[in-house]
């Protein structure tokens, strides 16, 4: 696995872990896996391959089904027309976004497009990091 994926995964995992103490929901993410639960809903995703150019992201849990249009067994194959191979790629596509996102999903041999609004996907993202502390006063 390339070094970029390790560092990006570490940043994402730390950001997601930070959200555990702040938010009422719980989340966990690595390069290959993502799980979210809140208010009786849960969603889990898994990258089918460690390779960033092969495989797709499979929905391993969606309860109660569907969760934002996703069902267990669905494969997310593209985000906004760009092929998706890793859970990390989905998180990167959603981070900092304010507009709708189009997910291309394969379900039982047929493909469909789900459109998520910001309200749909923002629940999966960690809260923004806290502002850095103010610099100490300058000594005169």
C-alpha cells in the first residue's frame, strides 16, 4: 500500500476518533473500512481490495434498510462519475463539500445513481477540528 494511503488513513482515523468524544454518534474509519451509527441507524462500508485501482466499496451493513438509499450488498462504484475503489476515496470526496454528490451503485447486476444532499452525507463526517490556540502575546 502506498505511503500516501497510510498517512491519509491515519489523519482520517484520528479525525474520526476525535469525533467520538464530541458527538452523540460513533464512527470509525480506516483505508478499508468505515462504520457509522446514530439514532438506531447504522451503515458499514468495506473496500474489497487493498489496491487503489481495483475493487469497489461494498455496503456490509445498512440498518434499518435502506440507509440514505444504500442496502447491504450494494457496491459503490463511482462518486460524481469518478471510479471509487477505497472507502478513503469516498471520505475524501465528501470532506469539505457543500453540494450534492452522485453515487453510482451496483445492486444485483443493475446500476443506479443515488444523489445525496449535504444533509445526507454530513452525518458521516467528523466535526471540523478545533481552532488552533491563539499565539502567546509578544514580549515587548
